[in-house]
C-alpha cells in the first residue's frame, strides 16, 4: 500500500494510520511525530522547528522535505510500501514528493482525504492526550485511558500537545485552508484523490479503505 493521508488537524489521520500499521504492517511516516521527537531530544532540528510548531505554522519546506527523503530511502519502503501522514502539506511539497517517488520507483496509489467538521475537530483536539513514552493517542471522552492520565499500554504519563489549545488549533485551521486544502487539486487532476468522512468511527473508515483497495486490485487484474 502506498498512500498519503490528507485532511485538517484532528480528522483522525494518525488514529487511522495506527490501525493500518498494526493490521497491514505498512510503515507509518508522520512528519508531526518525527518533529515532536526531535523537539523532545532537543536536537538541532528540534530547536529550529519548535517555535513554528508551537504557533501552529508550517515548518520550512526544506527541513521537512529532507526528513521525508531520508525516511523514504529505507529499504523496507520497497517491500512494504508507505503511509505518509502530515506530508505533503502544500503544493510545493506535493510536487517534490512526486519527484522523489518517481526516483525511487514507488509511485503513489492514492491520496486519502479525510474530512471533518470544525465542531468535531475542536472537540477531538482539545480532548486529545498522548503518552509521553510510547505515543499512544487517547481522548478524554472518545478513547479514555483506564486510569486518567496514565497510558494503558506502558504506564507512562499522558500529556496534552503544546499546539492543542483553541487559539493554536484555529491558527492550524487557517494554515490548512490557505496552504493544504488547495493542494488537493494536485491529486484530483491525477485522479488519485479519494475522500472519506472523518466524522465516522475510525473502524468504519478502515473498512471503507479496505473495500476500496480490494476494488482497485480487482480493476487492476482485468
Ligand atoms: P501534525 O502532527 O501532522 O498535526 P495535524 O496535521 O494538525 O494533525 P493532528 O495530529 O492534529 O490530527 P490527526 O488527524 O492525526 O488526528 P488524530 O488521529 O490524532 O503536525 C503538527 C505540526 O507539525 C504542524 O502544525 C507543523 O508545524 C508541523 N508539520 C508537520 N508536518 C509538516 C509538513 N509536512 N510541513 C510543514 N510543517 C509540518 O485524532 C485527534 C483526536 O481525535 C485523538 O484524541 C483521537 O483519539 C480522536 N479521534 C480520532 N479519530 C476519531 C474518530 N473517528 N472518532 C472519535 N475520536 C477520534
């Protein structure tokens, strides 16, 4: 499977990617997760990107493109494909990705666009909690941890992302409408865009995705 997951913040991209990774063993590459790890390690890259991320702005293209290029050079990508989450985020990133994928001979199958209403986005992001150690994502009401503030899987403490406050969520939405939403045309003109209702339960979205992949394989064989 070779896909990119697109959609506004909180559409459920990371949550869907986790199910696909667990069930289909497709490598999940999330630029947001990689950048947050760099910030936690206080690396040179982490120090450069922190202020952009805290404000809800996009990190400069050259930094994220270099990251993605390195990740896609992993030999596992050739055998297992990839699921990119949070990249690309503007038309320049999408065009550059197209060239990188052409160079490594692994062109995209689909761009999955997950939609979500603003009310759902605000509810999801303000209630999101993430494990500091293993990165498992919870929600205060939708997916609560068994013991509040503690990860069910590894027992570490849960935290709220620095950009999950209402002011920064609104800024991220502005950036999404200005830079990311127009990029969908790039995939639409290539007939690679598939739209999913992100307001649905993640398991339902996963079922729809499986059905779509199955249909596509059938078409390929005729
Ligand atoms: P990133 O980490 O990519 O954040 P985002 O795109 O804003 O997306 P989110 O992680 O907030 O949402 P999601 O759709 O994954 O939702 P999730 O599944 O967790 O980027 C952060 C920042 O990094 C950017 O602002 C930018 O600065 C920088 N950056 C990253 N990539 C970049 C790039 N390419 N270029 C430049 N800068 C870049 O779900 C949210 C919550 O809802 C969870 O609590 C979950 O439990 C719950 N939930 C999810 N789905 C459902 C459902 N179906 N039903 C009920 N609850 C659900």
